[in-house]
C-alpha cells in the first residue's frame, strides 16, 4: 500500500488518538510539574480611633487575575512527585531510620497514601491474575467434558460476570455480602460470630475485592482456553495414548504446550486490566481499607477542590508503572517482528 | 463422536459436573437473587431477622399488601429521573459505536494491508495506549475542557470514548482484515479500482462478521465506562453507570437503597439480552487473535 493511501486511511483514528490520548499525556506531564498559585496576600493598615492596626487579607481580584493569566499555575519542578501524597521521600527516609524490621517499615509505608494505593494495586494484580488463569482453565476443562447440548447455556451464564458493568457487578456482590445480605449472614453463621462484618476489616476487604476480581475475569480466561481446547490435535492425543501416555501425561505433554501461547495472551490482558482496578473500590466503599492508583486519581479529581497537579503526578507514576509492567511483552513482540521481517 | 482418548473415568466425570454446578451457582445466582430482590422492600432485601424474608417477601406483604412491589423501579425511573440517564447512555453508545467502527474499519484495513515497518510501530503505540488506565488521561482533559467550555456535554464524552476505544478497535479489526485474503482487493485493483473503490466494493461486503463483533465490544466499553463519564459529564447529561454511583451517595442515607437496586437491574437487563442474541460473536471476539497467535 502506498504511503499516501495509508496516511488517508488511518488519518481519522490517528487524529482521534493524537488529540485525546497523546496530547492529554503531554498535558498531564506538564500539569504534574506545576502547582496552583498561592493566594495573593496584601497587608492593609486600618486606622481607627484607637490607633492603627495592620491586617493581612487575601486580595481576591489579584488572585483571580493571576490565575487567569497563568492557568497552569506556577512551575514547581518535581516537588509534587516527592511530597507526602506521592513518593514521600522525606517520610520514607524517616521511616527507614526509625524502623527496626521490614514489617515495621512496611507498616509505615502503608500509611502513606501513594504506597497504600500502590501496595493494593500490585497485590491485586499479582494475586488475581494467576487465580483467574487457574479457575478459567478448570472451568474450560470441565465444560469441555460434558455433552455438547448443555454447553451453550453453560457458556451463556459463564459470560455474565464478565460482561456486566464492573460497577454494577461489584454492587450486586456488595449487597449480598453486606452484614444483612445473604452471603454476609451465611458467613456470620459459619463463623459463629453475629457481629462479623466484611466491610469493617482490612484483610477481609482485600479478600473480598480479590474474590470479586477473580469472579469478574475468570470467564474471559475460560472462553479463551475453551476455544483453545477445541483445536487440540486429536491425532497427537491418540498417538500419545498408543505410546502409553496416561491421562496426566497427555495433559502435561500435549494439551498444556498447545495452550501455552494462550496463557501468555490471557496474562497480558489480565495484567493490563487488573492494574487499573477501580470500580469495585467505589462500589464496595472500600477506600478506608484498600485504595488503588486509579482510585487515588479519581479521588483527587472529584469533590469540591479539584487537585489537578496531584492527580497528574499520580497519573504519570501510574503510566510509568504500566510501562514497566508491559516492557517484557513489548521487547518480545519487537523480537518476533524482527524475526518475521528477517 | 467420542474418541477413546477423551473417555474419562466416572469419579472424574462426577467431579467435573459438581464443579460446574458450583460455578453456575457462583456466576448466575447473584444476578437472579438481585432480580428477585428488586421487587421487594428494603426490609426484605436486607433482612436482619430472617434470610427467608427475601424469598417470600414477608415485610413487603406487610408494607405494601402484595409479595411484589414496583416501588424501587418507580422511585428510580420516575422520582430520580433514571430514564434520562438511560436516554443519555443510548445516545452515547449509538454514536460511540458508529464513529469507532467507521474510523476503525478504515484504519484497521490500512494496517492489515501495508507492509511497511511503521504499521508495526503504529500498532505497538496503540497497544501502549490500550494498556493505560483511561482515568490517567482525565486530568489532562479537564483544564482544557473547562477553558473551552466543552465540559459536561454529551458530544465531548462521545468523542473521548471514541478515542479511548480506537486502540482496541484497530487491533481487533486489523486481525479480522488479515484473515480476508489480499488477492480479493488486489484483483479488484488490477481490474482498475483504486484503493478506496476496492475497499468500498470488495471489502465492505465481506467484512460484516468482524465489524459486528468489534461493534459489540465497543458498545460494552461505552456502556460500562465509569471513570471517564463520571468525570466529564454534568448532572444533566449523566449516563447510567455514574448515575447509579450517585444513587449510592445520596439515597443510601435516605434509606432508598432499593432505587439503586432497581437501577442496577435495569442496567443489567440490556446486557443480558445482548449476550442471548450475540453469544457466538462475543465468544469469537474474545478468542480472535488469541487462538491464532
């Protein structure tokens, strides 16, 4: 295809992505190195019958004008990145000096908003992704073993947790897990503690969010594995059996190697999606116990005072996180492409 | 056609069936439970006294006289103007899907036919964009949208969602177009068509299965989005998902959590119907690119 034709064909998508993805990234980076103007303070002398007093007051007009002239605020360099709300270098150094053990140091870190969000996001990503893959694989093998006639309805119901809006799906679970809901009551009976509330405890909240995560994304892994199982070479399986391979050896040496590329694909998609975990934290109102990077940005942006530079700094740090997470895949794709081209 | 390699022992089969029954319970029960509960009063949906109240609607009978009540739906749709959110969501989804697919088919087709190295870079950049959480972009939008008075309007949300959708749409359609033989459009070009005519007369008639599948996923993205729509739409133009989230803030304190339950059921119903009709396309879309790779 000629360069010019190619250009016109991709033009609309390219412009959309340039204007609404690439430029906003630049804008986010610029915002993150600026902070809002401080209010202009003037000193006025009030002279009354009892002598003169000096008072400081905020000059509203001058503040407005300054903000209008330079809407970005004042240049602050990397200040926002190192403040208490983000990398908190001073606090981390202080915690490092006073803490005696790793556990204590970790405890200090989890009190800093950025590390709290980072900690949960990473834990969520690296616990939910493997569990999703395992559960999805088990469902796929089970569905593949039953008669063809019931597979349609099975797939239909399996798709539900994944297709339903994350905010809505997590709300549905949240209401059931409420102390007055059916799962909440069942748990209280099982444990024998009528005051048990999942919402009130940090470890239980983490577990609940992760259970939701696995529930939500297992169907995706299931569908991909199920499709993969349909294409396993039957001849290879039979010849392995003739060669004396038992069931386990057939799975281990024929089926699993066939499914390996699919696992890479599922892991890649799941890492990307789990890293942005956000909606369940809103639905479960779990922010007191667990926050994520996306939630931290949302929290800065919402409400009366929009803290744009703080949100921007967290956004940049999140994007760097995504890049690190994705880099092995990118390097691999690059090698594959070069091999194909060569 | 059960080949011998697939034969399983009885205990293993029973285990598989038990596991599937358990999974079906996990996957479907929460939805059925919430659907049933949405026709009750709050005292039954959250019953401290006895969980069986939620099934038989004991408090509902006391409070309203029947075992079922539409109070939650009335409250959400009429009192809280949920219909407006439904209308907004329909508009957003319609336009996002149409525009995404128009841009995506053109771009995806070009990416599948060009053999130069820059296609690779284009796709890789799209992959990186796909990996970024959309909310990281929002703080980039807000100052500009405020400045130019674009904030809060539906068209703004639509174009933003289209852009966020593009990387995924491009990847998916690119892999669909790769499967359409090159000979098809190249022979049209030998017969004297230019590139666009070949696309228009030869490719468009055969591309629909791929386009429908991709369209379903763009629809889901627009329908399910919370991060972007919650931040850039004002109260008037709110779509369903942020509206449900705002119910939580305001109605939970008023004791009208049933409004939110009714709204949640209303928002789930279209998805339910969509899976019913398009199950095959959704499954093929999820596996496209994965199985071949």
